[in-house]
């Protein structure tokens, strides 16, 4: 990057080690130097005198989001429905019986104790 490429509001990588800083002001001091005022990610403001050799090591940081909403909504809805059915057993233990085409015999349904019924403790 050249000194003349520095502008207010740019996100620059290399002014501080491992940090992306935002340029607040740039004042060119000839062709070989510039005074740069920049803002740190934590909110502090610093000032630095840059030479043309140091400016060559600076890179323009790109701001990207870790996620995007550019997906297919129909596939998203299908995925949500599949996950809902996958977790349905947590709320309805008889989900497989209710959604199947098989008619179960009444015996297992009538004599199975309810899940929410408290169990009696054995022993003292």
C-alpha cells in the first residue's frame, strides 16, 4: 500500500500488531512520510509517523460477516422441519406411534405407565 492510498475511514491491518485499526486522519509530510491518526478496536486513539517502507507492509482489511442470509429459503424450511421431527421424541415419546400408519395393539398403550407419573421409591 502506498502513502497516497491511505484515506480516512479505512480499516488497516499492520499499524498495530495483530489489530485492525481505523484511520481517523492522514497528513502527508512529503513523498516519503505521513502522519497517521488511527483508532484501535478497543476505542483508544493513537498517532504514528509512517515512512514509505512501512506503508508497503500495510494491508487494507476486508470486513466480512461470519454468516449470510443468501441461502435458499425452501431448503432452510425443510431443514428446520427435519430437525423438529428429529427432536420430537423429547416432547412426545409416542411420536412414532402417532405418525405411523400401523395400528398398534391396545395392550401396550393401555398398560404402559405414563411418563409423567412419579415413581415410588423402594426401600427406606
